[in-house]
C-alpha cells in the first residue's frame, strides 16, 4: 500500500474502532473492550510509523485527495490530507501515547455501568482520530473540524467522573474557554474564505501571495482570530487558565494525553498555518509574526514557571510546567527558521514522554494514598521506590539533563534564538524541573520538616477558600479504591516513556531526519508547489540539530540549578498561608469562568496589538 493511501486510514482506523466499541461494547465484557481499544490504537500507530518510514525523503509530502476531488485550475473543493514528516511524526507520537494511556488505564476505573464497557476506550480513540486528523489536514476548515472533535472529546474525558462536582466544573470551564477559541478560529476562517474563496491551506496561501505587499486589516484580523483559537489549545498566556483546572480533575490517563500531545498540537497548528498561509509575500510580515510569538512566549514561560513553583497540588504543578514549556516552544517558533522549528520538534517529542511519565507517577500516588497534596504525602512515597526513581528521572529530564531529548531540543532551540533567551530557557527549565524534584524529595525521601497536623485548622479564611487546590482527600481513580500495590502495567508505561525521551537525545538518525523535515516544513513555496501542482522541490538545506558543548554545559547548569533550588525549597516548611507576593497571581487564577472569558478577550486584543 502506498503512503498516500495510508493517510486516510490513520484517521479512519480509530474512528472505526470507536464506532465498533460503542456498538458492540454493549455486549462485550470489559476486558474485551479494553483489548479492542488497545488493538485499534496500536494499529493506528503502526500505520503512522509505516507512512513515516515509507516517505521517500524527509522533504517529501505525500498527499491524498479524498474521493479523488483534486483541484482544477488551482481551485478545489476536496478534502486533502498531507503527510509530511512533521505531521506524520506528530500522528505517530499521538498514537503511541494513546497506546501508553490505554495500557496504563487497563482495568483502571471502577466497573462501568452495564452495557457501557467500551465508553472510555471509545472516547480515547475518538480523541486519537481528532488529533491525527488535525496533524494531517491540508485544508483549514477540516483542520478546524478535527481540532473541535478533539476538543469536544477532551471535555467529555475531563468530566469522565461525572459523579464528582469538581470534574463537571473543570470540564465546563474547559468547554467554555475552548469554545470561545473555536468561535474566533471559525470567524478567522470565514474572513479568509471571503477574501480568497478557498479553504485549502495551499490555495489560501497562493491567493494571498498573488497580492504582495503589506497585509490589509482583513488579513491581519484573520491571522489574529485563527491564531487566538490555536493559542487557547496551546495554553499560552493569557489563554491558559483552563489548563490547570482541567488537569486537576481529569483522570490521569487523560492528563497524559492533554499535556503530552494536545497542548503541543496547538503549537503545531500555529506553525502550520503561518508557514502554509501567511509566510508568503501577501501574508503577515515575518517581523510582526516574530514579535507576537516572542512576546507571548516569554510571558507564557515566565508566568507558567512561577505558578509551577507555587503549587502543592501535584497535578496542577505539572500542568503549569506544561504552560511554561509551551512558552519555550513559542519562543523557538518565533525565530521563524528551520533551526528553531527543528529544535522545537525535538523538544516536543521528548517533552511528551517525560510529561506523560510524570503524570503516570502522580496517578500511582493518587491511587495508592488518595491524595496528590505534596505536604500530605510527605514520606509516604518510600513505599514506592521505583515510582520515586521514575519521578526524579522525569524531573531531571524536565530540567534539561543531557543526554535526554528535552536537553537536546532545548539546546538546539537556545542556539537558534540566541542572546538573552538562553538565560530564560535555563531559568524556566530549572524552576519547573526543580519544582518536580522538590515534590519528589518530600514525597519519596521524606526530606524537609514534617507538615504540622494543625496547619489546616489554623488556615485563614482566604486560604481555606482555595482548599480545593491542595489535592487533599482525592478519590482514587482505580477499580476497588486505593491500590495495595502498583500493577506492573502502571509501572511499565512511565518506564517506557522515559526511555523513549532518552532515545530522542541519543539516536543520531532521528535528529537528522527532523532537521531535514523542518527544512521542508518551513518552505512555503515548496508546500504550495507540492499540493497544488504535484511538483516536488528541494528546500535549502540547513545544518541538522546536533549536540554542542555549549548546549551540554547549559543543560548541566539548568540541572544543577534545579537540584540546588529543590534542596533549598525542601528545607523550608510549607506554611499554611501562601507568601504575600503571590496573592495577585493566585487571584488572577481565580477559577471563575467570567474572569477567564475576560482574559480571553484581553488576549485577543493583545495579539492584535502585537501583530499590527
């Protein structure tokens, strides 16, 4: 089977699996439904791997016009899937993480209601189909459709434990904020269609290129609206408020997917839309796009790192670390060069494994001790030594310890950005990695003062109002309540994920392939020629990502700072009342939907000001 013909199957296979589970799941036992879910997810991963390996070169762009609806005279109404190496790599990463999440969730939840054994794996397969479809979509409207399929399923998965009020509230906040992002994206697509009469990415880009010069207000507004919707999914500041609330209540396997790949797909969407539609002479000038992405990236990285360091709820801690690293991804994209994109691609690939592994470890703590509160878990993790090793390894990888792929991606991106950004990358990596190591030292080693039993009783009213963010008295997610011991599957998954993140930094062929794929991805004219005219062009080659002495040294510096910061932080008792200087930031993240909607509108305005 040709690679072209494989592309629709990558989307159709999980959709068919979900339909089968919904229909036949009424009669299947739970074990059979979970086996089917894993088989369909693994089959999709195999298809994506085959397509990626079967692509003749890193610069090739296999494409399939569904139903044979090819464009005529440069215009078209058909749906096209484009399988360049970056898109296929993301589809592969998505599918492998879905397999890992389903393996982790094997007989995980309480027994589902009668005739609903296939509900959870079916939802996860729909989630997989939406993410893979978005990674491969070659037209803007269907990219939007796939993105919203992913979003709607994510709402349902976030509130999967519908019997808990907090899960429903987190899913509602998630749904409202992301729906606002969807409306702005759809409005932006409508503006582009009004201007060009096209919905295909290549067709829109070609139509805009036919009128070179400074973009008018309609093109700028379209870019701002489409980008705002994608930045909501990417959890960039100030569109990020939904993320921590959703992660705090979502089941652990869902958190593994949301922080591992869903947020990163928002970053991918920004890159895809810019380079295919707006990077030409009729689009957004590079200095304007650079300014907007850089400013939002810096704001996101700094605020995410600060909020990460302030958390005691372990899921929220990891969620804010995702926000911080999203900021670093955006800074790397802001360079608008193949070198920056190649570094971000490596960073995303390794970060997905590390973050999913850390969430898996937190899930084991939740299901063993009924809490994700750092002080309450003080010393209890000694009963789970291997989980402690995995958690510490994840923290070191997050900080940028060579030879993990996170360190390589960070080093390559730092070099592409240059200047002061290197210091920002080091500090943000050190703060987020140090927060994880601090929590690990308290939980698994019992370091630091033992929290006082009367702390909660003496908590002032202002702090008591935020009690839901501590992570105390959480309901275990696993079948039968608290675990007496962690199942082998729950330990094997984070081990494999961290091994994969290490491999990203060690396999030379991988980084060489990503470098060539980044050259092709950023070739605006080459994409248009391949999709519209079937002509393969060779982009200008750039040096592939590689280890440098400076990159290794900065990675070691960031790791040393993370370890030192964790040891200093763990020596200080966690007081009942938060530090006074953090009050404005905590009030900013109020949990009130109206506040988040207001900040969404402020973010759209800010993005517009930065682009103009």
